[in-house]
């Protein structure tokens, strides 16, 4: 069957390929306790182990039992848009009009809608290398070109304003940033972000900022939304990470006022609306008891970070920049093995520990890097460290 040419620019999602390989090993004798094996420890997927908060689950049940499940407006439940607006005021001190907020079927849908509304064939968008692989593929799906600029540990694996200024060309349309970032869990310094936005604005471009991990910040220096830099910013956020609703597939966009209408037109045609049940349940995320639970979880993730990063460094699995948010450690494994892809499979086989090789995240020395997710329990992290020490001894 003939397929569209754009598929040639969509690479495999290697995170998922590794996960499939890990699952296969997990079903083998190496992980069968009856045969002397041990269970697989998954430190590869960016999914917190907490799940949805109790009030959120209860709200979903009430929604189903009451039959409140018709289509919602394409832009989302008005009450949910208002709740998100109030959260920005409470958490970041920002006055975001509910009318600028578009509820979406996950952050992935938010990114797709933003890219389809903003970019087209011939447009170039600047991203850091490393970055989340799907971001460049959202651009490819809109027939735009992702241009990756190498970002070193010295710049926190993020773009600098001088890089953006030097790289901007006739076809450059904007930047796609993430702060904190996947895979590095590092944020852009606020003054650097402001400088990047100034450069983009001077060229008449757009700053698209993925902020899905921003509520999971561990350093007040970086806990600032790009939305504080003006209403021309396009911000992507999600109920998956901080709010623990990964499989519910719910996110949102904050848009410049002039972009709301075009995105609504796309959303009406491509999605009809986000899940009604997920939206009704998400209203409970903003209850004081839920926020208290999310903050407890954030403290737990910080404790996990404070355990795992020094332990990795002590083994020569160097984390050159301390994660300041999210739940990832970006590991330089070159002191032990020359190729992170084969090393990741070796660790699955010998340690029954699953990490993610750097191949997904860019072209700048991907074989040097591994991503570890500390979204699993502290007990799993401690056991994983013990097993890694055995392999590396």
C-alpha cells in the first residue's frame, strides 16, 4: 500500500522499542523467580507510579454513574478552563484569561494543534539537541522542518539566545522549547528564556514552550512560566505528570488571543472534544486536598532524585547537570561503554534494569547518553543501584 511521503521523516519511537524488548525479557526465565530469576525494574518510561489522586478517581466514577458524558465544547469544559486559570494565579501569580486556555486530548494533541496552526511546508523551527523526539515529529507532521542545535551540559542542555540569533534564517519561523526538558530534566534560566523570547519576537517568530514538567520543579530559581513574558507565548501543559493522569489523556494550551479561533477550528474537526470523563475528573485536581497530595508526591520525587543522582555519579554513570525538575537523569555512560544502545540491552539482560538509550533524543553523540526515569519507587531505585553496581564492578 502506498503511504504518505511525510512518514519518511517520522522515525521509530525507540523508547517504545526498548520497552517491548524489556517486556519480552521480563517474560523469560531471567525474570522468573521459580527459575532463580528476578523481576524487571523499569526505569525507562516517564510515568509516575502514583496514579490519579483519590478525589480525581472518585469524580470520574460520579461522572460515569450520573451519565454526565456528552460531548463538551471543543475548547473544553468552561469550568475546567476557569479552574486552570485560577491555578495559574495561585501557583505562578499570573493572570491568564480562561478564554486563552484550550483543553486538549493530552499534551500530544496540544502540540499537534499548535504545530498545525502555526507551521507549514518550508518553515523551519529551532529545537535543542537533545530533546523529546515527538516534538520534532509533530513538526514533520505539519510538513515543517525541525532544526536541532547541539546544546551542551555547559548550557544545561538548553538553547541559548546567542544560538537562536546565529541560527535564525530566512525560513525560520520559531523555537520549540521544553523547560524542564525531557530527557535532561533541566530548565532554561529565566533570564536566558527572556532573552530567547526577545530574539524570536524581534524576528516576528513564535515561541512555543512545553511546560508539562514545570509544576514538578525542585528549584525556585526555575519555577517560572514562560507565560510571564507576555501573551504572545504559546504554552503547552498536561494533566499527566504533576497531576498523575497519564492514561486519561488530558492537557491544555495557553494561546495568544488571536490564535484561539484557528485552534478551535482545528480541534472541532480533528478531535470534536477531549474526553468528557477525564475533564470532569480533572476538576478535582484543583481541590486543596488534591494539591496537597500532588505536593507530597513532588517532595517524594525530589527525595528520589537526591538518592539516585549521587549513586549514579559514584558508579561513573555521570549526570553532568543536576535535574531541577521532572523525574529524569541524563547519564553520560561513556566511561563504561561506547554505545548506550547496546549497553541498555546489556543491562536488561544482566541486571534486569531497563533504561532508555539516547538514540531517540537527537543526533549529538546519542550513543554517549542514557535516560533514567526515577518515577518508580524508592525501593526499586535502591534495588536497581545494587544491580548496576554488580554489573559495573
